């Protein structure tokens, strides 16, 4: 058995490949991290390089001390992950302080974790604190239609949430909390990480203007499905907007209230005005 045959590895690689096939990962665009369950790190242990050296993260995320993560590599292309996992992704351990990591498997030839690793860790921590330890995935991708929307609408959560919810009946059930929205921000830095972590308390999806989306989920299916649903809604929005006609009918506030009751989700008041 190879490490890449373990279920969580296959799930990670399949999600990366699916995102790539969707056209969301041009060149080295995007990054993905997964926090392993205890049973999964035990299964993978026999493949670990226990002599791997520690590297400082640049900040501490003490809530995640001692946890294990699968991460995409810095500068690596998602399209190469399936063909060569060990060269493009890695399995990292955080030390007990949450201030250093080491690569126990993968990221061959001295490759590094994504430049957004610290940002992902801060957002894992924010999500766990807000929603619970069942959240394990942080995913960033560059889907065209949602990026296009950020040039055409005011960058505010109410406008984006309502427009997206109205595009497909399932949307308010798939992302009942709505979407967070951030103005353009320099990527790779601490600022975008900190602002995202604040929004992560309330939202599973954050739209980064003129860049992409940053989202969190409990497993690969739910996180990928979330990005897919948001992007499909954005595609419909762009199609109807391009038709240059006003909507003649839509899903109304009363319809959303009916949906919430029927599916047992709670929709924030501020999106129902
Ligand atoms: O990893 O998408 O935002 C490349 C990026 C950074
Ligand atoms: Zn990006």
C-alpha cells in the first residue's frame, strides 16, 4: 500500500484535480489544506520522515499545535498533483506551540507549503473556534464568474448574498449564512489572512474581489460542493446580466422564508429585507 491510496489522500487529490478540471486553477493559482483526523495521521505514520527538520511559520497558531495537515506546494500547479503527488503536495506536522512545521512526507526536492499556509492555519483556527472541530478543509480557487461579479456589484455581503441566493433555489440551503465579501487586498500577506479570519467566524465562503474565493468546510465533498454551487450561481448571474434585461421574476424574500422552514436552515435577517 502507498500513502496516496489512503482515503484522505485520495480525497485531497481528487478535489484538487476536480478544481483544476473546472478551470479554477490556472498556472499555480489556488491552494488547499486539510487537517487530518487522529486515525488518519496514525495510518500515514509509517510513511513519515521522522527526522525532518522544523521551520518557523512566522507567527504562532497555538490552537493547532500538534496537528497534521495536507497542503499544496508553493508555486506548484494543481494540474500536476494527480500525476506526481509527492512533488506537489506535502504532509506537515505543527509543533506543540503551533509556531513551526515540518514536512513528514512529500514536497520533494525542498518544495515549500503554499505561501498561504499561515493564512490557511489562521483560518482553520478561526473556523474551529466559531463552528467546531468538524471543520477540516480550507480551499482557495479562482473561478471566473464569481470574480467577474466583483467588477459589477458593490462589494458588500448583502448584495452578493441576495444575488447569489436568487440564482438557484438550493443556494440559500447550501450557504444559509450567505457569503462574506472583501475588497481587493494584496495576496500572500498577513492582512488578507487576518481579514479573512474575521469573516470566517460568520461565513463559510469569502469572496476576494478580483481574485477568487476562500472557503471552509467539513470535508472535501462539502467544501468542493460549496465552491461549485457559488460559482454556478455566479455563472447564471453573469448570463442574465449579459442579456441586458431586468429580471422579470425571481426567488422572493417570502420564498426564502418558505425554504428556510422547509429545510430547517436559519437565514440571517439582514439578507431577508
Ligand atoms: O497560490 O492563488 O492567491 C496562488 C494563489 C495565491
Ligand atoms: Zn489566489
